C-alpha cells in the first residue's frame, strides 16, 4: 500500500503476489506490505494517501466531524474478492484491517472498534460467519457498527436474508470481485448505514445532555403521546417516567389556574409548526399547581410534517409562594419580591449562583431562556414597577380604561424616569467603586489643581501612515488573522500583533467593505482608508485598554450584532452605517482616565463639557472635527445634506450612549419598550401578528433604543468573549485603572476607585462585581432580542472561572502554575 500503516493484517500477512509469507508474524514485513496493481481487475490503482481528513456530517443543528472509516475485513483465504475490498478501501482512503480467523477478528475489533465489518460468508468450512457476527454483536461497542456478509451468487432460487439479520448482519453483498463494484458498495455503506449509525452515536450525547439538564423536558409524538421525560421533569412534577410514557397529553391532569382558552391558543400555534413560549400552570402528581415558563418547539420530520414536540419547562422563581386571587395584587407582590431579591443580590459576596439558580446546581443554570426572564428583570427603577402594575391592571380593565392606560404607558416610556435607585455604601466595595468610577462625574476639586493631558495625540495622520493600503493589498499574514472576522470567537489580539498595533485600519477596511459602507456614502475607497488611518492615529497606543485594539474589538462586535436577524429587521442601511462609524470612533483620543478623574482634576475637557459626559462628548466632537477638516479623509463629503444630518445625529447619539451614568436608563427603556411588548405578543399566540411585531421593531423611537443597546453591548462585551480573550481584556482594563489610582495618589486627587490598587486589588472580585451589576441583566435583555446563545455560554463559563479564582482567594488573572 502507499501508506504503510493503512492496512493491518492480523494472523497472516498477505503480499501483493497473493502468496502467504513464511514469516507471517514479522512486524517489519507488515509495515512494508505493498500493492503494485489491482489483482482483481488488472488495473493500476493509486497508492493510498497517508493524509487523514475529517468528514463533516450535519446532524440537525449539530456539526459532526468523523475520522476516516475503520474497516475490518474477515477472509480466511486471500482471493480476488478480498483483494477487491482491500483495493476499494485504499481507493476510498479508509483505514483497513484484515483478519484470517474469528479469534483474530474479534481481538482486532476489541482493539479498534471498527465502523464497518465485512465477513466472508461463502465458505462455511473455514469458519462460521454467523457465529462470528453474533460474537461481535455481543460486544457493547458494536451497537453502532455495520456488519456485512459476503455471500455466494445464488445458483437458482434467491435465499432469505432473515438468518443473516437474526445473526446480527445489517446487509449482504453478493460476491463481485470487480474493484469498482467493491468501491461503490463501500461508498453506499459510508453514506447510508454507516453515517446513520454515526448520527445515532451523536444522539446518545444529546440524550445524555437531556438527562443531565436541570430543566424539565418532555418529548411527545405528533399525536401528543408522551415518549420521553427527563429526570428533572420527574423531580419537578413528582411522576415516575413509567407513569407517563405512552400516555396521551390529555390524560395528564391539568391545572384550573390557566385561562380557559390558553390550551387552544398553544395547540393552534404549534399545529402551524410555530414555537410557543409563555407562562403555564402545570399540575403536579400531588395536585399542587406550579407556574412555569414553558417553551414548546415542533420538530419537523419526514415529509415536512411535525413529527415530535419538545417541551422545555422551568418553574418561575418565587411565583409559587403567593396564591393571590387578584392579578393586580399578584403583580405588585411579585415586583416587590423581585426588588428585594435584587437588593440582596447586590450585597455581601455577590454570589450570583444563589440568586439565579433554578435547580440544585445554580451555577450551571446561570443562563436560562432570556426572553422568559424579561418578565422578572431585577433592575430597580421605580418606573419598571409602575409599568408592571399598569400592564397587569390592563388585562381586567374595560376598554376605555385600557386605552387610557395605554396612553399613560406611552408617556412613561418617553420620559426620563428610568434611572435606578443605586445602593448604599454598605454594599460590596468593588461594586461601589465601579458605580462611583463609571456612573458619576466625580468630586469637584476647588483647589485649582487642573489636570492637562500630558501628551496630546496629533489630530492628523502621521507621515508613516500616509499611503493607504487597498483591501486587496493587505499583507497575507494580516489577512490570515482576519479570515474568521465574522465569527464571535475572532481573536483581535492576533490581528493587533500582526498589524503592529494597527488593527482598526485593517479590520475596518474589511468590515466596511463587507457592509458596503463606501457604496452607501458614495465615497472612494481611498478616502475611507485615509479616514480609518486618521481615526486610528488618534487613539492612544500607550493606553493599556482604551486603544485602537479596543475600538477594533467594539467594531467587530457591532458588525456581528448587525448580522442577527432581529437587528436586521429593525434597522435601516443608514442605521447600520451609523453603528459601524460610531463603533470606530467611540473612544477616539481617550486619555486612559475616567470621567470622574477628569472632573476631579479640573481638566480642560471637563471644563469644556461642564463635567457632563465629558469623554463621550469629546469622542463624538473630535471624530467629526478631524473627519471634515481634510477632504482626503472626509467620508461624509459625498452624501446629501439631510442624509448627513441624520447620519451625524445617529452617530453622536450612539457614542453618547456608551457613557455609563445612563446605563440602567438605556437598559430599562429597551426592556420596557421592546422586550416586554415582543414577549407579550409571543405569549398571545406566537409571531402571528407580524404587523404588530414590525411596528415594535421599526418605530423611530425603538430603532434608537436598539442602536444604543447594540453599541453598549459591543462596548462592554469582554465578559462574553471566549475565556482567553476575556482574561486578556480583564488584565488590560485593570492595569489602566491601577495607573489611574497611582496618578490620583501622586497628584493628591480623590481616589475614585480605591479597590483598584495594584498592591491589594482582587481582579476576580472586580470582574464578578462588574458582571453581576452591569453585564448579566443587560445581556439577558439583548440575548432575548438578538438570540446570542454562544455569548451567554461564554458569560457563564467566564463567571465560573472568576468565581473559582475568588473562592480560592486568588487575586490574579490566572491560577498559579501547578
């Protein structure tokens, strides 16, 4: 063979001449076995390549990767048929073993667990093929192995295959030594029975996940007959699996607490092949009713028809402790419970696992269906409580009252009533310092000690950057780092290194090209390239965090979010262009210090902008100043005046939205104006009311909220990145805060964030506080809108990582080496 290890011959080594070796057990001879031609057909055959290639198999939403097929041939004697299969395996790049006796065949199978076994059934005098098949089938690992019997060509009447099936064979092959016939048979087996068995093996992994899930899962047939419930379902509902399997859904007792027409609404939705999600009361075996978030998904099967329904249920936290008759009282009570729970969550060790668990292992359940959790968002703005009460009152109010309440809600949703009530100073110091440092404008010093930026960036392109590159001229090593820029796991630090700290220009060229920004702005590519280089030159490379790599990271996240279906439904092309430009410039000329620091130091910028959104105002203003100063860099030069004003306003609004003092206001508005109305529509019959959904997504006010939320999430998405990227960003922002604390102490300024002292700071604690206070609720809301399960999984993994370090009382980014 061309690859010495491709065919292993057990018991006897067969040479290309067809003669058995005298030294049949020589390892050296085994490794040098070669075939020079095709003994079955006389045709030459290319030697087998040693390159191992993985086969990609799609299994529903799973993408499976399979090694080359492992084939075991069991032939007592070498003949044209065994040679035909050997050469067919070689041609197909399969790994092939050849055994001469049942004992060696069984031994070889136990070692390699082949995907396909071909047994010679033609000569019973050599060995009993059916007995060998039964022996292989007795091995547990053979469950997904395909076994083929090679049988004689029938002389007269066709024999039944039942004896072969009873013995454990999957298929028979009527002898035909032609190489192409053997090759075709192997290909059909690979793409038929073998691939089906491979998918079944993957199915075992899925069922293991179902068995371990903390959520109650029920699978029914198209006729609503229960076919599976997992252990969590048994635990929550009090039934044993055997009591439910085979029963129709209608035979299981129902709670009287559901609205009379709810079941009909659910059935009407899922019968159309649509997913239903909402609140449902289920009756436990002991007769108690339990309020659950329920998601029922139809599974489309053969013929394009629904073949199964998968129901995922989890109890609503705290909702079952109260059994009020009035829905309005329930709403008020529930809001109070959520509010007090939220306050508890901000105190002490900030152990989020204790506040988000839905089962015994709370940490593994950190992220549940974000859409269902929107109803119990724990942001403490008083206006949220008011809106919840009004929504509950509307359900049982006469039409005139309901319409009046609608007008009240419209007024409430467009006024500045969304800022939360911040906690007191007896809470966690890391949270307090983050709130003080990011959400306030600092303590004004009246001593006249003014802070001037030590080194101002030149607001022009340095001479070494004046020759812009074309998108087609990007060096190969840099282009290679951007091959997966449309993936969330894209590594901006590889691009930073390859581009010598100029990632924004290169990534900007590629992303802007992908979104057709030049075409929209009607500007030459050279102008866009010059503009990107100008903007990047005005980021401070000396900053450990707020540099052009951070801008490139935010641009990447923005582009990723713009590709999500709900976002595309909501935004127009001008919104997309505004978002990409805003992400690019959102921190330009950042000095590496917070707004609070600049206000305390009496800096020129703080005085210019009256201590209000100092940096964000500066970023937006400077971006337009330097962009419009030189026609060679003015990407706005070629668009119509009114379009420019609209674009400019959108960019400014998004950049200002990154200022953290209005963080909770933006999140609350998004939840109350978009998430909750969409959730209400889905609960009342899925997405059938497409006009209502479109109205929510595309109203001018809501498009602004979507854009603000998008850039906010992109700006602080580091905790949702893969762990290694998350750790790197955490180290960089910590170093920047350490440097600020050092400078505050040197200058005698108030220390805005005392916990960020490089000698005492616990980085894991600071990350836990940041995730818990700012990230979790915001990304729950954004995930409910944009559907981002991969980000939420990274967030869960990263939170567990920081929690693990904190529990070991470690202060560093990583655990010490073992």
